């Protein structure tokens, strides 16, 4: 199977007006078999995200949002269907090849922050840079720490930071490698409304300056309405909803 | 490369984490234990190897219990036969006589091992003589000036003598001209029970100590070109009988080294137990480390790290810890082995070669193997963690087949054991014993915990809460209990062996048991000695004439060929046996089979039951003995039991009277000298200069001292075992620390006082330690009863102090480890704990 916008890869060959697709899902289904039945978590999801777009994935709890995000990012394999990430058919890649594809190009922000507890704020930001082998890791980490306004807390461990501060570190970490795509799973889910709003501002602001494609899962209608596109999931069935 | 750096970077930040600390600690303990024994064994082995010819004092040594008059024709001109003086030979030669005798000064007397040498002794190696004990020594021939002797330094205090004093040997008197600081073939004087004396061969006559039948060893030494030596030993060998031995310098060292290597191997295996206990601690710590790092690993995979990269990362971490821990362990081992060496050989620093490098390699590789075996399964799971875990926290890492983990750990550990045990049989025995021990300890621990449930029901408050913890973490508690019981048990067992055997032996002696042996009573003295004893109203045994001979033939064929290969090397066949004859059955003997020969004057013998069993002998068998240069046949007419610890002269083989009379036989007797009457002994020694007087209590004290030294050394090793047991306790506690912390926070928010928490922790650990102590006491008592019964035929007895000391020690050590590991959970304010748990 060829990617739907295969003509547009590599980007140089595409028409100047139309940005290339960075994430594409075709007839994507995810089923898990339990003891006595098969549970369909995602059913025939179709999706195409262009570079620079901001997509919100919404839906009730248990509708399959996280599952879809994980599949799109190549963290898991679908039961059927195809996913193209940065022009690569993920079904042709094994676990390690998918990891290599992610390295330095994909960023993540999670609901539960997922900071390394034993490491300082600065070191948490350093980690993906070190993994990607950046020679300017230190400077970049310091730079991103400043961008999220936590330079003064560089040496503090996550334990010593508030939830909002932790998430800002997580965002700095996600942006530090200049990823092409940033996946965020309910980045404000663990935060109060005010803090959540500020986090979202930060996310959008950084996205605007770094031209990152942003795919975020959220419960928050207000947040979803600020995104360019919105994919709504109902019990595993996806439909694109027009954004007001 | 990048991932190696990253691994180190991540490791550096976590160096203070509990798991790494425990892992490192356990590794240090384990490696410290094996390297201590490794270093020492290596030094002793090299000491033997480096000495080579100087170990024998010659290139070739012939020992014989009688003088060799005729040497092979091809080389007679080279031989120090009595008829031919030392000639201008192509082989250098020297001859010496070795025998035991009393050395007396005033009223003090002491048994010594005399070596009467000529001017050429030793042909190889050096004898060093010092003017005073522990002063600068010079290398010089062992031959003292006429009328003088050189003595081992330990003889001086025994006789309250100084260099320059005059002492009596037999009927002659000698001046002590110096002390022996070093001589060939000796690593240290500790293991010799009778101190060494060098005298001139031409002055032996003057002492009148040697009489027909006296026990003497003739030492003939040769040195020269290798091809001449080979030719000489080839012609000489066929002329030697079974009581004479030809030892090449290589062979001499080899036999000794073989015996030593065996002992060394067992000690190394003891050390290995500590390493294996450490493995348990490491495995637990590694498991917890993996548990706590699944998120980190998943995150890194999410950020694009491949499995290969993660493998590199964690391998570097592990290797770094492994090398670090092993090197620290080796350093500790190097210090400990010096302590051990000094315990065994007080002058080890000068006697032993310096530390070798080989044990460092062995210890480091052992450490890495143990670390790998213990932690690979956990790390393999860590590497295979699914990246999706970042979204679904509950997602467990891919299960690594239990069989794969078991295979990885099992094969690494087996490799380690095989390496230390050397041969397949020992591996089997060791693994079997270990498995059995683990099984028994697990069962006992489970049983004890079950009993603990009853106690818990009766208790209340924090104690009840603490005990509940112990019972809840059943797997952990079993492991902790098992590990600590094992450590305490082995330590206690050694202590018991040391004190019990000797004490038990002395305790059960009848009050007037003989306390002196009179040995080497020459035929012409025997009547006089018997008179002397009855005159002084001393209770003495019969005087048993004694000849030395070797059992060679059974029913017409060489006896070795009738035995399975592993029994052919039995001591009973190799050594010369003490043979006696008497018409009356000795007091402590009982006939088990056949009929006592009594006065029946025929070629009949009675054989001790143990020997009969070992060599498969029965009444009616015809045995052939080699006695001196003649052979003698006799038929077994009875099998006797012998009470070996009766302090009476005991014999494996007793002939009917009339068979051995023609042979020169010195007699042996035992005698009870009441404490008040020991003043007569110097008189006895003077009256019968050739007779050796052995003070049994002194002999026992000597044996005990040697025993204590060896066991003390091993006990030092068992210190590692205790430390490893503590590491296991700490590792298991760490593994449950998160859950405990959560509970503590909950309790504190519910209003529990800090003291309540502390009390509940203490009661948990004290209970654990007490239980381990009790179990260890029980195990030690049972093992000790078996050992005394089976090995030493002593009645088993209970050791009440053990039941007090072990539980106390257990409570103290476990309490300490537990408190150190968990104390902070009572201190942290609840709010901070809640945040920490996030
Ligand atoms: N491996 C699995 N095995 C069984 N059930 C699964 C598995 N993965 C997902 N599910 C189920 O699929 C459904 C969708 O899960 P998912 O985490 O994608 O929901 P979600 O939309 O992210 O919900 P929330 O808003 O609560 O995070 C849930 O009911 C979940 O229990
Ligand atoms: Mg979700």
C-alpha cells in the first residue's frame, strides 16, 4: 500500500501550497480479545494530518482516544489498517525501527507528566536531547527551561515542583528536540482550570513559533474548539467535527 | 558510545538510590568473601610452587624407616652408604636422621623433632639461623658446631631456656647455639606439634636415644643434573620396598599441593556460599530497580531509544557497578586475607610471597557472573518494556518466560559453582546440599511464620501491627528468615565444632584416665620401666611392644587390587601400622566376631572393626604384612571394637604372642599421673633418657590451638556470610519500602504517633531476628549432634547458651539492618510522603 499523499513525499516534491501529510491512518482498527469475547476499541478510523496542523481528539472516557494516540505515534501495533508516520508505513517497521523513527522527531506530553523522579528539571529536559545525540544538549535544555519560565528551578526535582510546573518541564522536554510532531494525551487533565489554561497557552505559543504538528487528546471542549481540526470518537468510531 | 555515556550519566544521578547501594553492598560482600580465600590460597600455593626443590631441601629425596645399606650398582660410588664415604660424585648427596625425643632442661622437658644432619644439608634451599628469636637471621648450613644444637624458637619458652643454655637430649648435653628462622619444607611452625631441633649426625650415638625398634626416618638427599637424576631414580626405584619412598622435588610439592588444593577448595566453597547469598540480595535489588525503572525505560523507548540502545545503556550501568563492586570487594579481600594469613602463620609477611594478580581476575569475574546471574532477568524485562506503557501505566512489561529467567540465572550460577567446585561430583554434592538446605530452611521458615500467627493474635497495638507485616509479606519473610538462619547456623556450627569436640572429649574421660603416654621404651628398659611405675604406685597400662609394618597382601593377592579404586589410597594401606602382640584382650576392646587368640601361639591376628569394614576383611582372611625387610603372614581369627578415645594405647592389628618376638620392638604404655605426683616426671625422663613422654593434656591443648586457628580463620570468612545475610534482609525490606511508606503515611494521617510506627517496625524486625536465631539454634544442635555421633563418636549434648546467644545476635543484626533501612518512614511528615508517592 502506498501512502495517500505519496506524491507529496519528500516535501520538496510537493506543490508549494499543499503541506505534506505527516500522520495518516487508513481503516485503522484495534481489537483486543478478552477471555470470552473480542472487544473493539477502534473501528475503521480514517485520518490524515498535514504538517503544522493542530488536531484535537475528543470523546468520552473509554472511547479509545489514548489508544488511537498510541497507535499514531507508533507505540503499539494495530489489529488491522495502516498508519503512515512521517512518510513511513509503520506496519513495515518493527518495534526498534519505529523507535528510531521517533527519535528526535516526535515529542510527547502526558497527563501524568512522566518526569524522571530522581532527576532535576534541567536533566529531565536533557534526556531526549542526549538520547538523540545532540551535541548542544546543555544549551538547548537551558534555553527551553527559560522558554517555560523555570530557569530558577533548574536544579529541583519533580517532587519539589507543583503539578503545573511539572507539566511545563514536560512541555519543554517535548519541544527540546524540535520535533516534527508533538503528541499530547490530556496535558491538562491533572491540573486545575487556571493552570490548565496557562499550559494550553504555552503549548499553542510554542507550537506557533516552532511550526510543530500538534495532535492532542482532550476532554476540554474549550481547548478543542481552539484547534484547527477536531476528531471525535464515540465507542471507537471516529468522525471529524467541524471546528466552530 | 552515546548510550554508554548516557548510561553512566543516569547511573551517576542514582548512585544514592537504595537498590544500587544494596546491590553494590551485596556484591562487595560476595566478592570480598571469595577474594579473601582466593588471595590466601594463591599465596600459599605459590609459596609451595616457588620453593620447588628448596621445598624438599633437595632435587631428590629418599625416605626410609631403616638405613639403606646397598645402593644400585650403577651409582654406588655416588651414594652415602655407610661403607663408602661421600665421594667425588657427580650427584651431591646428604643424609639425615629424623626422630622424636625429649629435650630437658632442669625439671622442664619437651618432646622435639630432631633432625641429625651432615655438613651438606640442605642441598637445595636455605636454613636460616638467628642468634636470638625474632632477630636478624643469616643463611648457613644446618649443621651446628660440635656439642651444639639449633632449635625452633617455640622450644625456648617451653623449656624456659635461652640461647646459650645447656640442655639434655638422652644421655648427652648440648648447648643451644641459635634458633631456626627458616628451613626447607616449612611454611610456618604452627602446625608442627613438636618443635624442630637440628643436631649433628655424628652426635646421635652419644645421646643413646636410638635403640632397636625406635622410630626413625632416614632421609637421603640428592642433587645434580636433571639427566643424571633421572637415570639414578630409574635404577633406584625398583630396589625400594613399600616402606621406602622416593620423592622428586616436583612430586614432593605436587603431593602436598594436591592435599592443599583439596582443603583450599572446600574453604573456597564456603566463601562461595556468601557470594550466593549475595546473589539473592542482588536479585531482589535488581528486581526492585527494574520495577522502579519501567517508566523510565518506557519513556526512553517512546523518545526513540531502541532495545539495543537500552541494552547498551543498562549493560554499561551494570558493568560499572559490577567492576566497581568487585574491585572494592577485592580490596577488602586483600586486607582480610592478610589478617587470615597472620592468624595461620604469624610470620606470614616474610614467609609468603606477595599478593598475586590471578585472584583479582578470578574474583572480578566471579562478581560479574554473580551480578549477571542475579540481575539479568530483571534487566531483560526492563529492556523489553512496551513503549505504550507511557499511556497505559498499568501495562506490565512483557513477561519474560519464567523458564528463560530460571535458565539464565541457573546456568550462570551453576557455572560459578562448577568453577569453584572443580569436579562434577563436588558440584553435584554442593548443589544438592544447597538445594536441600534451601528446602529445609524454607519449610522451617514457613513453619515458624505459621507459629508466629498465634503469637500475633495474642499481641496487641504496634506489636500486633508489626507482626502482621511479617506475616503479610510471606515470601519476603521466608527469604529473610532463610538467609539469616543459614548465616547464623553456619557461624554457630563452627563455634560448636571448635569448642565441643575437645571439651566433649575431655569431659567424658573417666577421672583417672591415663594422661601420659610413654613411647619408645627400648626392650632392655621395659622391665625397669615397669618396676619404676609400680614403685611409684602409678596406674599404668600394660607395656605393649610395638613394631611398624604395612598391610600389603590379602589371601595371596595385593590388597589394593581387592578394593575399589577410591579406597586404594586409604591411609590404612599407605601408612605403616603399629602392630603389637598380647595374650590378653585390652581393657577397652570387645570381640565382635571370631575368637580372641589368647595365648594360642600361632600366626593369628585380631583386627579392629572399622579397619575390617573399610578394607572388607573378615574372620578367616589371610593377611600379609611387610615389616622392615621381611614379610609375615597371619590369619584373622577375631574382629574387635576399640574405644579410640579411651587414652589407652590402641591398635588396629594385634598378633598372637610369639609371632613378632624376634623383631626389635620398642614398647608403649599409658599411665595416669595424679596432679600431685607430676614432680616425679623429670626424674623419669632422666632415668630413661630414650623414652618419650607425651603429656596428653598438652598434646590436646596443642591440637586444640591448631584447630582453633584454622576455625578462627574460617569464622572470619563467616563474617562475610552474616553480612550477606544482612544484605538480603535489607534488599527485601527495600523492595517493600514503597508499600510500607504508603501504609505509614496512611497511619500517620489517621493519627498514629511516630512512636507507634517505630514500635511496630522494631517488633517486626526483632521477631524476625529472634526467629532466625531460634531456627539456627535448632539447626546447629541437630547438625552438631550428627557430627559428634557420626564423625567423632561422642554423645550429643545440648548447648543452652546457644539458644540465648543466637536469637540475641539475630535480633540485634536484623533489627539493625531493618531499622537502618526503614527508619525514615517514621520521620517523614505525612504531607511530604504523600507528595513523594504522587
Ligand atoms: N490492551 C487492552 N486490553 C483490554 N482493554 C483495553 C486495552 N487497551 C485499551 N482497552 C480498553 O479500551 C478502551 C479505550 O481505552 P483508552 O485508554 O483508549 O480510552 P480513553 O478514550 O483514552 O479514555 P480516558 O479518557 O479515560 O483516558 C477502554 O475501555 C480500555 O479499558
Ligand atoms: Mg486516555
